[in-house]
């Protein structure tokens, strides 16, 4: 998963349109640039979560909520292998 994210990030960085305020369609270029930047931001956050999950595996803490220490349900880990929190703790974290 980490390698796939790294490849996607590299591809998006290579395809990132330059901002060119002199172009006739500067609005379209700006929009394309912003779209690529948003995708990069999302991929980089996801990559950070995967890297943190790998660290938890190495430390023997994978599958335990970083908030309360309870087990993270297997179904959640199947859907989101990088999940660091149980649903109640994730909800509290997101509200902050």
C-alpha cells in the first residue's frame, strides 16, 4: 500500500499543471492545479496513516486504539488497514 501511494504521489507531482496567470484559460489551469494539489494532500495524509500503521505493527500495537487502548474492530481494519482509532475515539478526534 505504501509503495502504491508513493507511485501515485510521484505521478501527480509529475503531472501537476503550472499556474500561469497570463494564459487565456487561467481559471481552468488554476482549477486543475488546485485539484491536483488537493489530491496530493489527500494521498500524503493517507501515506502518513499507512506509515504510522507500519510503525504500530513494528511496536506490537497494531489493532489497538491509540485513543483508549481498546481493540479496533477487525471489520474496521479490513476496510481501513491504517485505522488508528476505534469508531468512538475517531469520532471524538474528528470533532476536534
